[in-house]
C-alpha cells in the first residue's frame, strides 16, 4: 500500500513536470493565433488572453499586402523547392558515383565532403558575400539557390553514399545486361530504390532551407526577393509591424502555421529525418 | 576491373556538378577567408594588404607570435617529416598522386615560412607598448557567446535529460510529448525571437500582465532593455527553443539501453539512484558528448535570435560573436570580419575535437 502511494505520487510529479513544460511550448502559439484575430485596441485592453469579439481577417490582409508577407512566402516556396530538387539530383548522382563508379581521386573527394561537414565555419558568409559580389550573383535568386544547394550538399552526399553502399547490386547488373547506360540506371533503378534516403534528404534540407537566415540576410537587399525569415525581420521593424501588434501576430501566424500543420501531420517522419541528418553531422 | 580513360571521364562526370558547386561555394570561400583576413577593406576592388594587422588587433602581438609560430611550424614540419619518411620507404601510389603530394608539401612549407616570418616581425612589437591595443569589444562578444553556451549546456541539457528520463520511464504516451517538444526546433529562430519579443516587451506588456494576475509583481523586469537581464533573457529563450533537440536525441539513446540490464540490477538489489549512476550514465556517455558538441556548435553560431529578440542591444550587451562579425561585414570591414571568423572557427574546432578525444578515452575505460 505504501509503495503504491509513493509510486502514484512520483507519477503525479512526473506528469506535472511534463505537462507544465508542454504548456509552455504550446501556449505562446495559441496566444499568437488568438491575438492575430483581434483589433489592436482590443488586444491592448485584454493582452490577447480572451477570445476575439469579432474575427479580424483584415490583419491577415494587411500582413499579406502591406507587409509583403505574400511575396516573402512565395519566395521561400520557390527557394525551398528549387534548392531541394537541386540537392536531391546533384547529391544522388554524386553519391551513386562515389559508391559504385570507378575514377581517380574518389576517396580524396569523399574525404573533402566529409571534412566540410566536420569543420565549423561560423563566418562562412563573409567570403561568400565578397565572392558573390565579385561574380555578380549577389541579390539574385540563382546565387541564393546555389548557395543553399551547397549548404545541403555534403550531408546529402554522405547519406546517399552510405545508403548505396548497403544496397545490393543485382538489380543494377540486371539493368546493365538489358542495355541500360549509367545515367538510365541512375534514373530508372537507383533513384526509385533510394526512396528512404531521399525522404530523409528532402525533409532535412527542406526545413533547413525554409529556416535559413544568415545567408539570405547577407545575399538579399532587394525586398521583393527576400525569403520568409529575412522578410519577417524586415516586417517586424517596418512601420506596420512596429505599431500594430496584431498585424505582426498575423504575419507570424502566416509564417509558422503551415510549418506547424505539416509538422503535426508527418511528425514521425520529420523527427526521424532531422535526427538522422543531425547525428551524421 | 580496369577502366579506360573515356569510361573514367564518364564516371567522373557524375560527380562533376556537385564538385563544381562545392568548389565555388565551399572550398574557394574557405581558403579565401585566410587571404581576406590579411587585408583591410570591403571587397575585391578596395582591398589593402596589411599582413597580420587584423590578428594583432584581435590577439595582441604575443598572440600573433604564438598563433603564427605554431601554425607556421606545423605547416613546415609536417611535410618535411613526410618527405623524410618517403625517402626510406618504397614508393607507393601512382606517380601523379606522389607529384601532387609533393607540390602540396612544398606549398605548405612556403606558407608556413611566411607565417613564421610574420610571427618574427610581430615578436619585436611585443615590447612596444603602442602595439598593445586589443579589440576588447570582440572578446566581450565571444564571452557573451560562451555565456549563452554555458546556459545551454547546463540548463537546456539538464532539462532535456530530465524530460527524456521522465518520458522514457513512466509513460507510454511519449510520442505526444516528443511531438510537442520538438515543435520549437522545427520553427525558425526568427519566429521564436519575434514571438518572445512581443510577449516580453514592456509596452503591450503581456508577460508582465500575466505575472501581475498571478500576484508576482516583484518579478517584473524590463527583460529586453535592461542591460543586466538582456543577455540572460536571450540565453533562456535560446534554451527554450533548443531543448527539444537534446530531448529527442537523448530519448533515442535511452531507448537503446536494454531493459534486462535494469532488471538484473534490481534483482541484485540496486536502488533507483544506483541503477541511474551505474547503468544509464555510462551507457549514455557517447550520446551525451554528442549532444554537448551539437549544443556548443549550435549555440556559439547563433545569430538570428539576438538579431530579432534584442537587436544586439541594449548598448551592444547582446551582440554575440557571429552578430558582431556580421556587423563588421556590413560596416565594410570584410577583412577584419573574416579574421574574427577564423579565430572563432579555431576555437570551435579545438573545443569539439578535444571533447571527441576525451569521450573516446572514456569509452575505452
């Protein structure tokens, strides 16, 4: 009996701890969404803790148009889409060649990519800025996408290479006997087989590109080209974002709600993908 | 299997796109940093060669002597040793490879020699007091970075570990908690920073109002604008955002420990604390070291959060090192910025490699 009480008490404590931390994680977001539907005067009177009297879709409208959130959002979509496709194509080609094909200097090249993952470059954006400026890629979509492809490259190549190393060669051999060349083997055999690795690469890099901040900050000065994260920073320090808190909250909701929904829908895959990526690096 | 040259070129073409992008966006900038660090100015057109002047401002003459001396002697001695070994042993590898290695070796001896030369030149400056003007503000910013890292290492990681233990032990609904805790790392620093900022700011005063309701008026401070609290606010926000990372990794590690070990220990009469110390900690050590390294690397390089949460202020009190490098770049001091980046990179590399070495030693015991 005494043992049971003690156990119950312990469980109670553990649950309280867990639930209080969980509430501290969720509550700010609920508050954010709630206050994004309020008018500014209502927000100031009740601090966003009560439900809105009348839902103000106008806040979202202002954030989308005046705050340019729509443009930023579209830009982020473009950059993420292009960079992730680029990363998948380029790194699966490279991973395939590193795992299966023979050429000189193969080990050295693989070592280079590994070393790039190991060495932290906290100021990597400084020389990149100068070089991109010299080539004229500063403030262009192409420059940013290429830079983001490079950011995801070494990790993705490593993931693909280790995946291909474990893959049996029989299917490729069969395809080769049927007369496929290397490129068609890659497209028709290797890529479909590599779907689990591709899933990890896509999830990890999509989130990485979507949340990237420093490079975008350095590369873009034209507001019409900025992705969401830099755009949010601009928006928050613009006249609309500084004075009108509920519009700022609407902007934050626009930026975070899609991610939250996607995350909740495929939470297991995302956690698996991100931890797999991080543990390698 | 032997391949013809044409085959080999075809094979090589598969990795070519990756290699081209990697060379231009990683390898070239990497080495260009070192070149840039020897210059003053903003970009390609307006650079002025100043030698080790940037490093003297960061490290003082004595630091320059130590750094360039040690780097120079490594760059000179390592290839010399290699050449010496090669003289005795039979030649191995292809001819091209040997020639390339020789060229790299001679190049490194050359660079090392230049390093040592500049080190000697700086040696004379040690005794002149006018050369001892160090950029204290930079070291203060590094200190702030490590202050935040200290918070992250202790508060964030202990919280993550405690939560992971709770979920691992008592509850089958761990999936839900895992989903909730990992939500914050999935969202970007900017969103978190702006959200926390709007909660903490004194004017709409959401958190102050909340505390007032709870009867905790005495806890209310101007967290973002008071120089005493701004940095700690930043650190705690960073921990709040980041603990989900450690939680997920540590939980994955905990679940690989077989339950039979605990049962065996229980039969042998070990209590909960003993089981924790003798089984959990030793088996988790590699995972813990990994989390520590990830925490250090992630926290020292943080820039988005201070930029939007406190905007580097009040009075530069939350300007962490990478933010300072960015400001330096924006002020057209690309050369100085890259020398700061090199110093920070050296600090980070040494730290993480020492930790890895220590953990490998511990694993053997």
